C-alpha cells in the first residue's frame, strides 16, 4: 500500500468500506449480492440506493449496479474487487422497492435486474443533477409545507354507508373487493370518481396511495376528479406515454418524503411511495396488467405482494370481478363490500328477429336494438360494441363456407376494405388469385365482420347521423354529447358527458366461441364495462342466444357466474385454482429441468409434455401445474437450473465456448390454454 493510500485509509477509517451491490445484468448466475471494496475517496458519499459501476472478474468488464447496503466488514473472506465509480448520489432504489424486486424475482424464477428495469426509468443526468442541487430550494419547500388536502366523503358515504371511512384507511386490515356504481358524473365514469374519493381520503390521513388503471383512457379520465380533490403537487403521474425526461421527473418527485398519490398503468405498481398506506386497482382482470417482459409478473400479484411486504391496504374494484379476486374473497383474504343501494344499468336481451332494413341486417342489428338505436340518436350518442376490429377480419369460401387460409403460413385471410385484395392477417401476404382447396370456387364472403364494416353499413342505415369509430389504435377518450353512432371494439369505448342514450352489445356469441380459457370471462368483463357507460335509465341491448354469462350480465350478478367458473376450475385444476408455467428449451434442457422438479417430490405437481415447440421445431416445451404452497420451491429449483445452464454455456470445451443456453422459464403464463 502506497503512503497516499495509507493516508486515505486513516482519514476514512470510521466510514463503511464495503458496498453490497446488485448488478444490472440479465445473466441468472449474476443474480445475487456482490461485495465490493469502496475506494476511500467515495466512502463518505456512497449510500444504499445509489447507482455505481463495478468490475466483473471475468472479461474485465465494467457493469452498472445499485448499492443495496454498506458495512464495515465483508462476509467474503477473500480479496474484494474495488468499485469502479459512483454514477450518482441520487438514492433511486428505495429499500421497499429493492425488497419487492427480490420477492418478485424469486416468485417468478427471474432476476432482480429484470424487475428493476421495470421499476426504475431511464436516467436523465441533467434533470437528476438539477433535482439534487435543489435540496434546499423548491424541493425542500414542498416537502416542508405540502399543500393540504380536504376531501369530501359525502358521495362515498352515500354509496357505501359506514364502510366509506374504512375504505380510505391506510392500514393492512383494509383489504377489500368492491363493486362500484355505473353511469357518468360530469363526463367521468362513476367508478373513477369513487376511486378518486378513496385516494383523496387516504392521502388526507397522511398516507401515500398507489392507484393502478388499465390503460390511457382510464388514466386521462381519473385525473379529472382527482385534480378536483387533490392539489397537483401531490399527484405523481406514471404514464407509459410520457417521454423519458418527464417520466424520470415524476419518478424523482415520487422519491421525495411526502405523502402523495401515484397514479399510473401497469409499471406504476413498482413506483416508490413514501409511507404507502393503500393500493387501489381498477379492473384487475384486464389483460393490460399482464407484463410481457421478464419475469412476467402480473401487476395484481405484485400489488398483493407489495401490500403484504409494506403492510398496506389493497382495494380491487370492478364491475365484473376477476377469478383471482373472487378466489381471494372466498378464502377470506379479501373482504367484500357492496354498494349500500344497488346501482345497475337497464339491460335488455334482444330477440333474434331482424329488422327489415337491409343495411341494419348487414350490420347484424336485431329489431329491438334497431329501435333503441333510432330512439337514442334523437337525443345523444349511442354506443355499439362489436367483437372484431377491422373491415372483414375473416373470409370464407362463398360456395362451401370453408375458411380461407394463407398458402404461406395457414393464417386466416382478411380484407382491409370493400375492394382490397385479400391478405393474410398473420404474415400479410396478398392472395389476389385465391381459390378454395375444397370446391375450387374463387368467390369469397365475409366469415366475420369488423367494426369498420359495421360502421359503413350503419352509416347507410342512419343517414344524417354522424358515425364515429374507436379501436385500440385510435386514442379516442371521449365523444361529444350529441346524436351519433359510436362503433367501438371491446375495451376501446370512449365516454360521453351524460352517458350513452343506448348501448348495443353485438357479436356476443362469437366472443363466447373463442378458443381461450379466459375468453368468456374477458367478454363478460368488456360487456359490463360498456354497459356501465350508459346514461341512467338508458337501455343496454344484448344480442345473442341466452347463456349463463349473458344471464349474469342481465341480472348484474357477474360474481355469480365467476364463482361458478371458479368452482369448475377448482375441480379441473386450472388456474387460478393452481399456478402454471412453461419450460422451453432443447430436449436435454427441458428433461434436466423436469428432473429437478421431480426430485422435489412436490405433492400436486403435474407435468404436461414435453411436446415440440410451436415456434421452433428444434425446441421442446413442457407445461407444469403446481399448488400455490409449492411455488417457492418450484421457482427456486427452476432458477437453479437456469443458473447452471447459463454458467455451463460460458465455459469453454476444447478451446471453444459451449452453445448458449436456450432454456426459458415462464411462470403464470397466460397463453397456455
């Protein structure tokens, strides 16, 4: 040791010299805490939550990481590597989020770094520097003197009676599933007004609140009543549409030690929150909450985990409850709170009798729905929900009705407009010279009708009435409160000031016929949400043959059908009665992973397969089903296999590196059945 190093050691002798670091690397073998020696010059600066750069012994690489903690003495008895540098003194990783990231990674057989990529947005160096320099300025002022919140709980009390005050409590006892009122209040769906009241009430008690919403429409609408109840300075917006700099600014503001309301979409479940008291989630069964990136944790599951780790309340609100919410109610983990006075839309099943108007027939409008639409457009907008997007999303032979498929990939053929050349909806290949492989006919007909074709036919059937379309590609949040036909795909319905004068739900039989385990529940959810947009007393016309889900919708007893479905899945051992997962890789990799699982001797573990993978014929895929109580052991075993495979692929054999591992694990996969 040089004399300069020895002097530095003496000067910083009482400060922590060891940093415990989690590295920002997707490699599973690096998913652990690494100890590094802190250079003497940095010992007075480094603290938990800060970004650092650290060396790796292999390859001499420098990687980024986060400091989880510091200590005076190491646990490792060997020689420690020295930290390369400190990137910033901003403590962006809070202890609560670090703990949550570890728990999520362990549950999903993933890595902490994958979770932290979802939790911590891209850094803006300039913005972060300004925020750090403002420690004694505006930032200090808003922390020392936060704008007050004075909520009015009259509406909430009228809806829920004595339970209203408890709904606003930021305590772990406030674990609730609630039904909400339908209709509109000043251009905002009443369920979002209820959520704003609850959030404001909890914030007024000195606790932070996390509000999770499925998509941008809900977010834009929920902000209106929230801003009427809470000062703008106490609201943090975690919106996926924000550009990197404003997104990071909201993140830094959320780190400040002041109770706030954090509102956002799926990734907001990982937002830092000072003294978090309550998590409110609207429509937890919506598919938007499913995380498409590793480790694939559903936002609802993360919210429930966070509630337990931080001791907060959690509220799941919906018109049509999810299977998972009903399961938690039936196990007693959630308490159910109903409206004091039931509030439901006026739902009318339509008979199959068609009107005489040919354009309405082409648009699949029965007589009762036709009359309701005609009457509704006399005073305001009418919502028509259809099942499919596009013009003709499916085509068939006009003679024998055989479905038209692509010669290249066997995907279904569709048509983008009336005169467009048929194209494959999967690979896009054009089929100008298509002919039926069964009967040889070259004539095509529509096998299904999309919202654009429906709008075209209704425009002819309702001359002089404006026709608007809404789908997943158009960011249409609201429409004027004037006569119009609003043709929308499921989940894309805009709102109107006073509610729709009539709502028509078309293509219900097609929705129920989809080949997906959750198709019926997703349809019930979308019908319920569309029906809730009707004005008070306005008719909601439901087309299609009588069925159990339509009867539940008619009676506004969705939980009755969901309970029936849950009982069926319990008997058949389908999720959410059990957890499921997929294991994908080479035959040898999948077999090795399955051997590890069988060695656990878990009671209730079932393996389906392996079978050839649909996407890559060179790979195999196995599906596993297992009880919740075995989840930790299953995930740990699979993680061990992933680490072993990844480490082996980096070793050299005969001077050459081993092939990269193709083993992939996805727990709680939603696309299995």
